[in-house]
C-alpha cells in the first residue's frame, strides 16, 4: 500500500495571533447556518475524490481566492512547503 500525504492548513499557518485571538469574537457576526453550509460544501468537495491531490489543490486555490491577497500568499507558501517536503503529493 503506498504512503499517502495530506496537508492541513490551520489558523496558525496564516495568522500570527493564534495564542491570543478569541475565536468567538471572530465568528460572532457570521450567520451560523450559512458558515456551516459553506464549510461543509467545501469539505465535501475536497473529500469527494480523496485520492486526487490535484483536485484537492484546485479546490483549495479556488476557495482561497475569496481571501485577502496577504492571506492567499500565506496559503500558497504553506502549500509550497508541503510540495517541497512531499513532492509526490502535489
């Protein structure tokens, strides 16, 4: 069985205030049902074809277009680090 890799991008990969930020403050103005719907839809897209890393990267890039440019750059940096560490992944 071949070894498979995955990349998990967390809050602390993008923002420097992980230790001090209050998550409740970040999400207090977001409608809960809409947030859950979007997150579930996105997660479902990624896991529809779990073994297809190219498709997963496509979905992450597509989703990240909604973020500010500085956040997009940090996400790309995280993906590139993973590609260098595990070249077979991407």
